[in-house]
């Protein structure tokens, strides 16, 4: 059987790639990953030990100086910590769950270090990270009334009991928990 020019595909060409020749999902779970540092048991399983080692390595003069330079450039503490934790995981120092546990303490340590040096820093990558998607009280109680009516009733009864005892607020605001039931 003779092949025509259109049937002959160049080796390594994009047309020659078999779209179905990829590893099936879960394949990595069947392969021995011990050749990688993260595929072996971690150096630290205890978050306290992992945090102590991380702080000790950050306190080294060379590392400390580089961190201060990054903070001066405007790199957020959040990004620095995430990069440090990812690198440490890849080196097999600890597991991802330990990294998540030590992340806040490590971030606060770096921020404190920057304050001691008088270096301005950004804690989060987004300036509005703490304010983003903030829920007001009216939305909170409306959702509670819908999703957890027993807790809503309990809180409402407690507030009403305080009002009956004479502990009512002097002035009711436009939209608060006490007058929310009247509008619905």
C-alpha cells in the first residue's frame, strides 16, 4: 500500500501529535515519586519545627538583606511567603499542609522584621484584600434567617429579652437587626 504525500507526517510536527496519547488522570499516583525531594517523607512534620527552621533561614544576613530589597521594590509579604513556602516544599522540607499552617506566622515575622528596619511594606498583594467582599450586618442576618432559622430565632429572642429588660439601644439605625423583621 503506497502512502501519498498528505499521509506522510513529519516526525515531531504538530500534526503528528496524538491527541489521546496523554497520561490518564491519576497516573502520577501510580508512579514512584521518590526521585523527587517532595516525594520522600518531609524533613519536618511538626509545624513548630518547620517554622523555627524557616525563621532561622530568614534571619541569615544574606537572606534578610534580599528580603528587605524585595520589600523596598514593592513585593508584598504575601508573595514572598508563598514563594518561600513553595521552594521549601519542593526541597522536601515540609508538606503543603504544614506550609499552610505556618504561612500566617511567617508573614507576620517578615512584616515585623520590616518594621524593625523601618522599611515600608505591603502585607497583601491586593490593597483591598481585607475589605474585599465584606459582608454587612443586614446581609449577614438575612442569610442567617434563610440558612439557619433556629440560630436566627435564638439571637432574635436574646435581643428581644434585653429590650424587655430595658437595655434597648437609644436610637435605632436605618437598617439593623432589630427592625429588619418589620420590613419583610
